[in-house]
């Protein structure tokens, strides 16, 4: 099945820009936003008409599952995003709800008729360079939790796509071996790490269980895997041996959580100059708000992440208030972008 995966945040940004225009002067009705999909070029537009206008910026598919046969053309697909319906939310409302619940993608099946839905993650063991990595505590099986990072919006074989520092990688290998020795099973695998000029090599050493025929079987290397650090110095572990999942911080970190947590927002080149350290959101996803102070003079300034809901407020009366949301949230598969 052919699928086109579009960045849901970028699509919402285009939709908010399209609906932010003033109402029509004659009728006073708010502007209508249309989603226009061109499957052959893997582009979609959010526009005020059923046809893209000059100057409209397209959202290009980040991932394409299967290319169409040569010579085959698929007609454009059009859907109103803001058409009111007393029996259900608009498509734009459903997309907003999906983004708040952690969904990252707007997925288009360009068959006739085209179908749209949202998704939390794209399955791959090699996220693109543009993937956003966010801090996380990770566990697998009985091991962990370990400090690492996850690529938001990506998974591999149903588990999180994770990366770790060299020190944490060595700790994972040591814990794996300790667990194998304490809970021996037939044909136990041990891990041996060796430094390499271009990174590290991981040897999987199989130690067969003793038997009456061979009470002291010899261990043998059954696999060698080269682990190469990415440009930022992190190593990915994405094979089936480690099905990573989100974990709560260890007790010593939880007990003093506020002291160890970074600021909610950090400096980042872009339209707003801020990046959310909780979910990695930048640009349009960061909202700056002002409200009159409860003291009767001055204003309270708030920076809020539209995606995860984390915020920082500088209040005249009580100073700075930080709120870090739980991320990623429990995914609700209900939100759909309409058929």
C-alpha cells in the first residue's frame, strides 16, 4: 500500500496561517481552509481555495512508502479543513487533538478515494538527520532505566528508537552480562565491547549450556556489530535485542526532580528563538503570551509549548513558575483526520 507521511506540526502551522486571515468583508464569514493533496508530487497545500495559489507553500512528504508505477497518475484530492458540521468536529479540530496527544504524522493513502489518518510514529531503524531527539529514561526487559534520547515520531519494530552515550552503552553491555550470569539459560549470549577507530564493535559471544557429553563447552562469537557514533557523539541500539520503552526516572532522580530538570525552554535558531526541552518543539509550536499581573501593575509573560503543554511563566507576584508535562503521553488511537 502506498502511503505519504507528512509532518503534522508543519501541516497545522500552514492551517493556522490560512485561518488567521480576517473574515470576508461582505459576508463576515471566517475564511475556509482546504487541504489539497497532489499524490504524484508527494505535496500538500493548505489554501483558501480548492487550488493552490501563487505564494502558497507546500508541505512535502517526509517519507514515501512505495512509488507509483511508471506512467500512472493519481488525481489531486481536496478536503475542507474548517467546514462546520453540527454532528462532529471539523477536520482541523481533529488534527489539533491528534497533535496534542503525541501524534506526529498526517498519513495519506492516495488510492481512489484518498484516505487520511494521523499516526504517532514512523517505523524505521534509521531516522533521518532532521529527526528531533529528546531526553528520556529508557528500559528494556529487566534492564534499566538508562538515560538516553529518543527520536520523536519514530519507532522500530514497535519499540522506541533510542540512542545513548558511550558510557551508557558500556553500562548496558555490563548489565546484560550480569543478568545473563545471574539468570543462566541454555545458550546464553554475552556482549563484549571493543573500541574501534570509527566507533565501537560489539561481539555477541554465545556460551552453550553444559551437557553430559560436553561439561565445559567453548564459547564462540556468533555475531559482530559495528556501532558508529553519529555527528553528535551518540550510539543507536535498534535491533531486536533491545526493545526500548519509556521508563520513569530512578528514585534518586525523582526525589530531587526539580533540581535535576533542565529549563523547559532553551535557545534555538528560528522564528521564536526557543526550543522545548520536553518534546523538542520549535518555531510555531512555541507560543508567547502576556497577561495583566494580579498585582495590578505590569504583565506576566508565559512561554508555552503547543504540542506537549509545558510552560514557563514569569509572574510579577511570585516569580518564575515552570511546568514540565509528561512526554510522550499515552497515545489515544481515536483521533482520525476523516475519510
